[in-house]
């Protein structure tokens, strides 16, 4: 059965919300660090190693961004399981 995208509160204990709140405290800082490193690498002279680093840092930034949106979604009453859903 397809998900409606709405989060149902079925007796969730506080620990789930505490984990999500903790993620919301740490993920933005990680995103800031990764994007700073990405900007630094983008300013370097192009080479294969630099380009590989750019791709890696972009992938890390994308991953942290969508996980941040995923952690924030329950407070908006939605359930996000995949990156595409988070970025809509």
C-alpha cells in the first residue's frame, strides 16, 4: 500500500522525537563544514584528484541536506523516506 506521506502518531514515545531533535542540532553544522570544504576544493587548480574531491564533497552535502530535511519532516506532519520526497 503506498504511503500518503502523512505521519500518523501511533503512540510514539519521546525517544524518537529526541533522536530527531538531536539530528537537527548536529546535521546543519555538518552541512556547513562540508560546504566550506567544497568551496575550498572548488577554488583549487583542476586535476583528477581535485575533481574527485569535488564530487565526493557534493555527494556528502546532498546526503546531509536530505537527512536534515528528513529529520525535520515529522514536525511538519509528514513522513520522508527518500531524498526525492525531501527535496520536493
